[in-house]
């Protein structure tokens, strides 16, 4: 048996945590002795889900001994993974993002253009003869519904909806919206969180032509909690921009029920960029990015194009 540690990206979302648990189960049915981990604490949505299903939450790790065999789920970028990835032996990647990693050894990769890593894992299970528990099927469905924002995110494919329908008949979940409402509510329940944690809640750093740009997204059913704390958030954005020597920074507050993106922009220089790239007007550091729910598809590519053409 080969020991292998399985984990998703930093600042974990529901797809990342569920996929780590699901792939761990899969590998344990192959020729591995697999264990799931996380790189950071759960967000409230995932915590709610694990509590609901009465499942054990994976342990948090920040690094592993050299040459440990690892499997990455739901990410492959170095900036999003475990700190000492260069010392580890990547055995598996299961993902639905663009690829940027190079490895020194042969590797098992399964990546598809689907709305969640859980959708990819569903297909892997279907192709195998592995028996799985109702909890695992439920984790899959929850991860798909969460990552696609109930099929509203731009990354959703027809296949994701078909898979979710199939999972409906296997699990006890009959009504997607009814099932997800308390999870989305839990995710939005961030009133007492301090601003630095709030900002770290979900972020993506992107390096474009040696320029670091950071785009944060907070997905919520209650955007006012973040917008009311705009002044605090602006202070932190300014600090982070300075500390990390960033070229550009912005924070999108995405209202997943009304499908709106209100973005907080730091200064006139960044405002000019946002106005140009997204064809909008900034008022009081706020930009209306309309229904751009997907950072990956509708926000980062536009910024990348702008910075690459500078
Ligand atoms: Mn993810
Ligand atoms: Mn994902």
C-alpha cells in the first residue's frame, strides 16, 4: 500500500474540502492508503455541511515531510497549495481549473472543463466499480451545487446539471434550493469575523507579466455585511497592496441570490483600470460589475488581457 496525503487549495471552499474527502475514499479503494487534509480552517458553509452529515473534518496541515506522496484536488497553482510543494512528490491531480504546474515526475492527472471538481470525481467513480456510501454521494452533490452556485455560475456545464440530477436520485436531497439555502446562509454569516479574515475568506492571486494582481471574492447571500464595512476593508486592501508590493487589488462582493457583483476598488489608479476593463463607473470606491459571478471566467481573464497589453 502506498501512503498518500490528499488536499485541496488554501482558503478552502466546499468543493475543495469535499473533493479531498471523496478522492481519499476513491484512492483507498485502489492501491493506496490515503488520508484527507485541509490547508486552512473551513468556511462556515463547509462546516455546516460536515456538521449536517456528521462527518469528520480533515486535519489542518501547512507542510509535509520531504518526498511525501500527495494528491491535489481542485487546484494546481503553486500559490494556492501547501507551502513546501517543491519538496513533495505529486502523485495525483484532479481539477477543473487551468493548469500552470510542472512536475518533475510522471503523474496521474484528471482534469475536465466542468463546474466543480466533484463532478470530475463523480465520473471517476462511475468508471470504476467502487461502492460508495450515501455520505460520499451527498458530499459530491453539495460540492457541485456550491461550486456552481446552484448552476448559476458561468463555469456550469450541461454535464454538471445531469450529474446533479443523477445524484438527486441516489441521495436524500429532493430540492436543491431548499438544501443549499441554509448552507449559503451559513457562508454569509460573517458578522463577527474580523476584516482581515473576511478578506482572506476567499482570494485569488494572479501573476501577470511579473506584476502581482490580487482579486478577492466574497460570495454571499447578504452582501451588506461586507459593504457596510467598506472603510475597514479599504484600509486593509491598502495595507496588503503595500506589504505584498501588488500592482493592483480589488475585492468583489458577489450576491449569489440576486446574481450581482459589487466590487470595492482602492484608489483612482485602480478605479481607472476597473472602469476601462469592465466598462463601468466607480462611485465611492464601488464598481457595479453586474452579473459577473465567476472570477475565473468573467473577471480575471479581462484583467489579464489588460495587464498583458500594457
Ligand atoms: Mn475551489
Ligand atoms: Mn472547484
